[in-house]
């Protein structure tokens, strides 16, 4: 079993979801860092030749939707 699978099995999916849902509470600099890194991970997931994943891409859309009330300049 791959290490990432072992770790994933130990993490509560609700806790992961909470990270994304609470992104509205991040300050302007933190949300930019969060989105930039979510984009990087999403690119890596999509680049997997065998089985590209869409988890981070979906979360990117969700986070963008949750944070639409932010000032445009933060984006």
C-alpha cells in the first residue's frame, strides 16, 4: 500500500471538508496562498497519466464560490 493511501485512510473526510468550508475566514494574503497552492496541486493531479484526479479542481471551484463576496483585488 502506498504511503499516501495509508495517510488518507487515517484522516477524517469531514475534517478535510472543513478546511475548504472555512476558507471564508482566511485573511486576504492567506486566501491567495491557499488558492495558488490548490491550483498547483490540481495541476499535478490532472497531469497524472494513468488516472488524472479532479478532487482539487472541484475544491477550487467550491472555494471560489464560497469566497465570491471578497473584494476583487484579493483575487
